[in-house]
C-alpha cells in the first residue's frame, strides 16, 4: 500500500491530464461531489457537484487547499 504523498498521487493526476477530455466529461456527469487532491494536498480538480456543495467555482478551488 502506498503512503500519502507518494508518486502514485502525481501519477493519478498525470493520468487524468492524459485522458482529460473523456475523464473530465465523466467527472462532470457525476451526481456526487468529487474533489481530487494532489500529493502536496492541493486541489487538482473538482466536478460541478463539488462546486455546488462548496459554494464556489472550480477556478477558485483548484490550487488551493481544503481546510
């Protein structure tokens, strides 16, 4: 089992970027909130349900941290 902050976290984000058009479309269609966090604890991606739940836009969330 990999520890938090391992290279696997960065790999998951890189994988999302590699398949971005399809992956982002699928994430957008989810009815539940999804927040992807990178290996450094920063928000890497959110879907529209997460924007609604958190009351702010993806643009403002991405790169920040959940406190």
